[in-house]
């Protein structure tokens, strides 16, 4: 269980991206420099192509969560076990299959976005 807070986005422009697994929102540069606090097994900080594969600029809404375990909104969004930080309400893209396989190997849950 992650307890250290995730990085907060340094700007709120077009460079924002959301992790396709946990929906953490940071800038492209932040993912490139330090990866995803909830999904270190994607190794985004080591492979910059991975940032593009694991994140998307297409998402809806942002919620900031200070205490995920006690937040009803975090539980409702199924992010209650993730690091405190900024998260999107929804992503519309699925994680590529090879990265879904990494989740399976790491025994971490991945829930693809619901089809609308």
C-alpha cells in the first residue's frame, strides 16, 4: 500500500497525462522523470516510450485526494489504496495488452475502462 504522496502536477495545461492503470495525473515530464508512484513496475522513468504507452492525455475531470483510505470519493473511484495525489475521474483508453500482462505478472489489479 502506497502512503507517500505522489507528485502534484506542476502545470495544468496540455502536457497533463493520466496513468491508464491507476489514473494518477501528472505532466509528461513528471512521469518521465519519476514514473508512476502507484505503478513502479511499468518503469516509465527508465523507458520514455513507456510513458506514452502507459499514459493518456485524454481523460475527464481531476480529483485531488489527500487521504485516500478515508475518502468516500476515493473509495467510490476505487483509488482508496493508491498514493495521495491528483487523479482523473475516468480514462477512455485501455492499457495495451502487453502492459496488461505485466499487471497480471505483478499480481496487481487492472480494470479496463467501461465501454460507453
